[in-house]
C-alpha cells in the first residue's frame, strides 16, 4: 500500500513538473491556428526583427569564436599569475543582471562613456545602432562560450600536444590539427549555448541599443514592443523563438549523438554481425 | 651518426635535475618513480627548458643557456615515444605515422607490421600494436635522437617479452643515439649498452649493465640491480678480509676493503643453500627461516632471513626447501662487494 502510494506520488510530481514546463510553450502554439501563425510571420515587425537578430547574432557569434577560441586556448594551456582571476572575470557577466551589463556598456562605450570619445575619433558610432546590438549580445553571450572552450581545452591530453610538437608541427599547426579537432564537440556545445543566449538577449540590448524597429529591435525586443500593441504578434514571435531555440538544442544533441556513434560504430559493427 | 652531448640543470617541483651525458648508442636511465627520468627526456625534446647548461646533437646546438638559445621541439631532430604512446585518437594509424614524415609512410607501416591496421583507429589497437604505431610514427620523421619513455610499462607480462625482443632488434637496426627510461633494471640491461641510475635528479652511476652489477657505486645502485643488501659496520681484520657486523648481530666477511657503516652486496646467484653452517671465514653463513619460495622457470628464488638466494630447482628439491623450514645460506667472501650506504 505504501509502495503504491510512493509510486503514485512519484508520477504525480513528474507530471506536475513536466506539465508546468511544457504548458506555457504549448500554449504559444494553441492560441492561434497554424495558418494564422504562419501568416503573422510576414508582418514587417516580425521580419525586421528576425533579420536583425540573425545578422547581429551571426556577427557577434563570429567575433566570439574568432577571438574567444584563442583566448580560451591560452587560458587553458598556460599557467600564469592571475590565471584564476581571469577565469573568474570571464564568468562574472554570466551571473550579472542584464541591466547591470547594459549600464556597464553605456558607461564604457556610450557617447559619454570611457571610450566614447575614442570611438568618436575613430569614426565608430555605437549610439543606438547595430554595432551596439552586436556589442550587447557579445558581452552577455561570450562568457558561455569561453567557459565551455576553456573546459574543453583543459581536458585535452597535454601529451598529444607535446607529441605533435616533437613530430615537427609548430604551435599553429598543432592547434589546428590536434587541439581543435579533439575539442570540437566541447567547442560546438559552448557555441550553441552562447548562440541561444545571444539570440534571447534582452536587458542589456534595450538599455544600450534601444528598441528601434529595423535598427536595434531584435526578436526579444519586438516581443516586448508588440506586447502592448498587438498581442497576437508578440505570441507569434514567441512561438517562432521556441522553434529556433529548440532547433539549436536539438542539433546540439544530435551532433553529440552522431559523434559518439562515429567513434564507436566501427567496433560496434565488428562486434555485431548484421548479415 | 652524430652523438648527443647533454649537460644541464632542470629545476623540478621538489628538487633539481642535474645531468651530464654523452650518448652514441643506447643508454637506459633507470631509477625509482619520481626520480626525474621522464623530465630528462622532456628537456632533451624541448618540452621543458633547463636553467643551465647545453644540449647538442653533433654540431647542432639545441640548447645553450649562455647564448640564451632554446630550440622548440619541432626544430629538434628528435623522436619521442611517450609512455602511454600519445597516439592521436582522431587520426587513423596511417595518418598518425604520416604526421611527422609523409615521405615513406608505407615503408614504415610494413617495417612495423602495422600495414593491415593502416585504416584503423588507434583506440581499437592492443598495447603491443599501439607501441609499434608510436615507434613507427617517431621514426618516420627520421630523427637523429630517439627517446623512449617507459616503452614496456603499459604492456602485460606476456606481450612484454615479445616486445622487448622486437625493441632490441629495432635499436640494433636503426643504430640511433637512443635514451630510454625505465624503472626495471632487467629491461634496461636487456636493451641498453649503458645504464644510468638516477635518484632524486642525480645520476649515481653510468656504466655497462654488467659493470653496474660487478661494481655498484653505492647501496642504492646495488639494490636496484637486484642484489641483496645487508647493512652493517665494517672493521679490518688481520687476514686481509673485512669483517662486517650486521644489524642483526651476525658477522660476515668480505674481500673488499671498507670502514664504518657499509652495505654488503651479494647477488642471489652467488648464494648457495645447505643444511650445516661452515666454520671457514672465507665462506659466510647466515642461518634463517625460509620466508618465501618462488619458482621462475628452472630457477628457484628462496628468501632466507634477510637474504635471497637463487638456486636450481633440483638443489631446492634435494634440500627439501619449504616455507618455515630452517636452512643455511652461504656465500664466498670474494663474492661480496662493500658499498657506502646512501
């Protein structure tokens, strides 16, 4: 009797948890018919925001990969004074409230900020334009990639790097032929997380870049703007968001699955007879 | 073939590694784990930077502290075989071998009998196969110096014997200056022309293996080569023999001169077993209980009190040696060496 009660309790808790998590997501798709949903996608507010989000995220992600990967490699493979401080600094933006990030970006890069006049002299304007969006996205998203990349490079067997060097490969060739291929799974996971985080970035962007349709209004900002104006459009963008994020998460899981099957398939085929 | 001349100091975590070596054939460095053996290889390969000294292969200077010269690993003509082989798991056997030298890959795959494994992943190979791939990869670069870090330690006992013989043949064939590191004196003696004993970063003795056995420089070298070591205090006697009063209270005699605290070195194969003690001072006797009996092929290793004897199976049978029984272990005064305790 007590055992039955135990099992029922367990199932009830699970059903409640899953229901709570799934219901809001499902509701986004049930409010309007699929036809209406697809039709709403051609709304200029939606298309402008989608285009802007894709472009700014792509640029921010490219910058994160290009600059973050060598940074993570250096931090992970060298021992230098202040290393743990660097690692902590990298993680700090992760736990900061986005509003703090927005203010920080303003006082650093804004017109009246620390580097404002320098940027002015260089002809770079970060006042409420795409550059500002890219900076905000990169600021909040890059720590996720950096952290994953540092962990991936730290897990790399240093003897493999050493072996490559003694076999005549310089540091650059070693990086591209040994370090990068062996950490690609970890780097991809970090990149996917940072991409998802960057796409959803809201607080820092609205404070630092504003919310101008077609200029700085990314998908999350458009949801917020349409929330007051046309609730159905807000719901549509939200549904679109669920699809995009789910796709990112799913491709990450699938690529991990594909990798493990790649690694083990040969021995698996050797063990099992399929004929 | 250019010789390796190395003389350097490398600071390690708890002590300094200090080494002077000239290598034209195969040198084995032996010593307990943590003695700094692998660090020697790292310094020679350019993976660690010494604080002092010079490393050169022939006229090619790899490191010179005074000239602030330090050549990177990829600029040294060196082949290093790592202890766990460090094969690239994401590359096939062929691409592993081709990594260092693309020119004669097929030749090396054939030479090391791994041609049939060319397209396999290193993760699918046995220990012996992995070692052959690692050797092929290191040698395909045609290095001027070969470094082997514990080449036999990650193999099981059965594979070990086969691989040791293969390695012996290989070292003879390639005739490169080679340094191998091992914690096993028998492996070192089998593979190398000269054996260096390293303890706490210092080279205690460097000599051909038979010389290390015949004239160990100190107690550590002696025990490392497999000798019995009996601690005691030496005193000169009238008849040109040295009397050593052991810690256990017994007295043994040696033909070697000595004074004060010494170690008496005697090899197991110099010890015979019997039932009755001798009275001749030229023949030492130690009476004791048999603590263990281990048969290795046709030989039997018998531990009697503080000493191990290696006798033939037939003589062990004749004496009815068994655990717990009482026997007399005898060895000649001329069969012993006295070494300083260190």
